[in-house]
C-alpha cells in the first residue's frame, strides 16, 4: 500500500523515498546466510520493497514491483528460486503513440517508484501488457510490453496514462479491451481511518487523456483491484471495511455485493485461477505486547467471484525480518508473498 502525502508535501515525500533507496541492485538475487528460512517460509532477498506480484501465465516467472526510487521491476524464477532485473535504466523504449498519445515522455527509470501491477495477454502468443502504478517523477500508470517467448522474459516501455490532479494511484487492473481501473486510497481531505469513505476508483478508456473518477465507488481506503474474467465486474479491496466489494462495469454507481474477510487487513487482490486471492497483515498477534512495536503474521483468503463466498488459503505467524505482506500468488502447491516494506519476497508450501 502506498499512502500519498497531501499535495503540499508531495515533493518532500518523493525525496524521502529517494533517501530510503537501497544500494545498487545485484544482477541476481538468491538466498544468502541472512536470508535463511523461518517459520516454514523461504525468502529471495536483495529486493527493494517488492509490493506487488503478477504471474506470467503458463510459466514459472513472476514479476515483482519495486517501491523504492529507481528499483525497477524484478523477474523471479519460481523454479530456480532467484530474481533478476526485468526493467532498469537500460530497458528499451518504444512509445506506442496510437494507444498512449497523451503520454508526455518515456518513464525516467531513475525516478520511478513502481507499485501496483496488472498483466494482460496481448494478441500475439507469448506477449503481454504490464501496467504499473508509478509515483516517481509523475503520478501515472506506466505500460510495458512483456515478451515471454524467449528463455527469459524481457520488457519494453511503451507508454503511460497520467492520473488527474497528480492523485496517486495505488493499484491498477485492466480489462480485455484495454480499459484500465486504478484505485486512489485517499482523496484530498479524506484521510480519516474511522470507517468513512476516503478513496475511489478511477477509469481510463483508450482515447482519453487521463483517468476519470467513477462516482459511487468511494470506500474506506480503496486499495487492491481486479477485474472479472468476463469483464463485466470489478472487485475493490476496502481496507477500512476488510471487504472485497463487487461492482458492475455497466453501472458502477453502487456496489452489487461484498465478501467479508476475517482476521487481517487486506491489501492487494489477484485473480488466481478461478478465485480471487487477497492477502495482508494479521489484525492482531497474540505474541505481541500491547503498546509496543511488533511484527505481525499474515493471512491469505480466497473469494469465489460469483458467489463471494470466502475460504482460508493460509495463516502464518509473524516471521521477522519478513513483514509487510501485500500480495499472495499460488503456484504449483506454493504460496508466494510480496512485501511493501521489506527487502524480500517469501514463499512456502500452501498449508493443507
């Protein structure tokens, strides 16, 4: 989750991100002595706030975002258990002026703070379009062409869509026709965590210059977002309500249902197979002493997008130094977990 500063402090916040950036990213990240397994989880370390994950369909490859300035995108080999850069300052640039005519200029990879991700299949086999929310240099959704036909997937930057009024997009989701949805956690003057609406969903359709707000999608802390397989609905995480809220694309003026999640504060949501899978930090940890800082465990739950029935996927205790769970991806009996504040992704067997 990225909590945007108020406008007057946006520049200072971006400078703060820059100061927190880690040292130069090694070419390959794998397990090290400081990256030993704990509480049933294994880790791939040396990353820079890998807040979100998407799986390239039919492959062993995950793409991870990097929420430190200049971190870029990482490619994770779930078979070899290692990571390597996918998007850096050397990433090819090929602007698609037909689709993204209003994008002013290519992404400055040195400033980029990449956050929420969404991946859609392109028309050609083995090609995909990756969308990434960005807070570095501009508030935008950046677009990459992903070529998965070779031994190792590659990325090319192709365009962007700007957010209106420099609002910060948290998560992004794509429809099959190229339309995009993005959540904003807190609109100007809407920062109360007491159950009142703070954010909203914004939409962009090809031909528009920027995103526009969808009235009726306001929720307490809009965060993760995903579209249905048929493109008729979309699903929004409300951290404040601890719900996944369903909307109709044809009439998003009011919710059409919700799934109540339990025991954790949901962050991102991803369609994994035929289910929505949401993950986040546990609400409370019995090992924590009240009033003191304490790492928290995580929970992942699945939701049937048609019935909105909820089922457990995994519940893990606190596993320091890993923390900040935001996304869960299920691959071949393993659960893969992102982190919005750490230097690693985690993985382990899905509990039976």
